[in-house]
C-alpha cells in the first residue's frame, strides 16, 4: 500500500479513547454501580432497563463489523439488490411485536429457550441450546476478526496481536459489568457508528462528484440493476434477498438469546414494543446507508479499480482503503471509522458473550453444582474468559476465508432456519408434538449440512462461480487517483488485460447472475439457506404430528401460542387447564352451563395475564 495511506497519531488516540470508554463503563458497573450481585441483575438488569438504550443496543449488536466492512463490498461487487435484504426488516418488526414478543412476556421467560421447554419439553431446549452454542462458537471468531482485518489494513500491525488486545478489553468489560455494561457500551459504540456512517456517506458522495454523478456512474456500471427473476440459484435477486433477510432478522432478533435477553430486560411489553420500533428504524436506516456506501465506492473507483491495480486483495478489504482515500488527510477521521468497525464488533461480541455465559451456566453447569448467586456469577465470568480466549485462536482460521458475508450466511444457515421453525411451530401449531418438532429440526440441520458441504465442493470444482460485475483501470488518470496510478506502474504483478477467445461450447456453470446448468438444490443462493432450513423443518414436523402422540395438556397452555392462534384453540382447552394447580392464581367457580364456563375461562385468562 502506498505510503500516503497511513494511520496517524490522532487516529490512534481516537481509537484508544473508544476502547477506554468501553472499558470504563464495564469497570463502573462492575465495581461502583449500586446493584445486587444476582444473576437477575447480571443477565437482565433486574428488568429495569430503559427503552432507548435497549433499542440502540439492538441496533448496534446487529451491525457487526461484518456489516460495516462486507455490506459495502457486496454492493460494490454485485450491485444494489442487497438493499432488499435490509428492507425486509419493515415486515419483521410487526411480526416480532404482535406474534413473538407477547408470548415471551406473558410466560415471563428470561431465556428464550425456556419457552421451548415449556412448549415441547426439556429435550427440545437441550437440542436448540446446543445449536446456539455451536453457532456462536463458529461465528464469534469471525465477528472479531473483521475489525482486526480493517485495522491491520491501515496500520500494518499483525492481525492476531490486535485480536488479542481487543478481545481482552471486550472480555473484561462484559465480565465485570454484565448486561448493563453491554447495553451502555452499545450506546456509546452505536453513536460512533452513526457518526462514521454519516461521514463516510457525505464525504464519499462529495469526492465522487455529487449524488447525481454517483447514481450515473453506478447505473452505467450495472450496480443499480434490480433483478426480479425467480431463479433461486442467482446470488442476489429481490426475492432471494427479501425472503432471506426476513428469516435472517426474525431468527437473529426474535429467536436468538443475545437479543431476546435484552428485549425481556425491559419492564413491560409496552416498553419492548417501542424499543423494537426504534431498533427497526435504526437498522433500516444505517444498513441502507451501508449498502449505498458500496454504490458510492463504485462511483469513486469506476474505471480505476484498486483490486485490479493490486492495492486491495479482495472486496472485504475495500472499505478501509476507501476510508483512507477519502478521509486520510483529515486528522482523526480514519480513527473514527476504525473505531466504528471495532464498536460494531465489540457490541456483537459482548452481547453474545453475556448471553452465552447465561445459557452455559443454567443449561449445562447449574444442574451439576449447588447453586448460589455468588457461585453463579463467578462461574459465568469464567465462561466469558474461556470463550474470549477461544475467539483469539479462532481468528487463525478465519483469515483463510474469501468472502466473509458468504461465509457468515452459510454458517448461520445451518441452524438458524431450524431454530426459527422450532419457535414458529410452538407458537402456531398446537398439534405439533415435541417428537415431531425435534424430528423436523434434526432432519433440517442434517440436510443443510449436506447442502452447504456439497455447495462448497461445487465452488471448489468451479461448478458454482460468482464472478463480480466488471470494472476497469482505463480512467485512473482522468480521475486523478494517483495512489492507484502509482501502484499500477510499480506493481510488477499487475498485467494488462488480454482478450480471451470464448470457447465454442460454454462451460456449465452457475454464476452470480444466472446459470446454464440443470437445476440443483446444491446451487441455490446462500441467501436462501435460512428459508430452506425452516421449510425443511415444517415439511417433516407437520406430517409427523399426525403420527406421533400429542403432548400433555399442560404443554398446550394458551399462553404458549401467539395471540392470533388462541382464537382457534378448542374451547374446552382453557377449561381443562383451569383444573391444573397454579400458584398465585385464585380459583374461579365453574357453573354447569357452557356459557358460564366460557365466561369464567375469559376471566381466568385475564387474571392469569395480570
């Protein structure tokens, strides 16, 4: 990289201040905050968290370093269709508010997997928590490696040294401060992210010649082409991205403990509803801006591609280069951006560490030890330290991945669809028993593993080949991009583009924008993996529900179903449940006539809600 692209003293100061602020928040809540040393305080903040900080925390945790680095790279190389994945959040928020979250609040769960135990039994909870742990172990090193990659790109410092330093800080403040430290550091980090995204968008548009110039260049380069085709093998279409985005957001926010833990930390359902609306708007705005940043980036380098010049080795490294290019001469600006990337990664990592500690303790450790509040908190802190050490070593493998966003969506695609299906089956399908649901989940995960492994074999064999949209190097001089021009002249590895004669018979390949092969499920876009996993679960679980014996009546408590479905439950179900012993619920006398019974059931329902 040219010497002009440097990380100055001011940038280092800005970066260090961000890390110190996060550490200080953890120390404050760990040692100086007046709070009880209980698991309820550590994991849910005694259900006294505030609406706006939780909303900002939800936004920050979803905008991982992957979003900051890889989303612009995605639109830079493959076009604007990714924005439909972002827009699917508009549909997800009402589903969360009116379908999912009421069930969690009415059953007073602190861990979303408690719901699965209530609905399907302990075995279901164990199966799903195992997938949560596996998914977290696969993803946490990726979340941490991305910002280290960005920092290394602009400073030259070894990636793994950065990993050790930042992981250590994140582990310390999460371990000391619990959920309150996680949320309030997310607030600070969210503010940094918002400022950074706005600065990049405004300065990048100015450098590219204004908004009209950006749109014109992007349109000429094919980056604004919207693909409405229904072929599921195409990498990004409107339908692939919108469908994949809907189930991704639903699974990541509604059925993932790291987010549910914060949602149920609010005092009431009304607070949760407001928080989710704010979070939804925040995610749509910031992620849309990140998607458009890739378009701005293309307008800046249209006809002068840093990757073709040999300055950037792969699309995931384009964003740091772009920041240094447009903001490198402004003191502290590169430091703000790198702080933004690290803020996103730290918020995701800290939220996952906190929720992982709770799941590991209550599901895998508590049954085998004598539980006390002090012992529980100490054990969870040890778990956080162990996972932090694992993240450092996991980074050694992540550096070998080519496309980070493809890797992330493929890994999470193994189980996210099946996990979402487990909750949806529980909330929507009274007939589905635990055996039927578990059978569907196991089948779905096994089938998705086969699909993902087979698709990776197709990539390696060249059967699937995602060639990016074209760019060139013929306008570098006209755009005065001297850094790239110097690299072209000095880089011996840069060779002139030669025209290759097309073979008379084109190879049978599934590409990013079409396929000339016969349809194969192994060639479908990785954006659809979560949707496919969910469909596979339903295809097995629903038919199996007519074969397997139904669960006991107590697992069919109306509270366990989404409010809409309760209207269709058998009328005698509530009456049967009234006969079950419930602590703290005053018994209502039943009369002989069915009309009175129905009225009493409504009163019972209202009393239970209170």
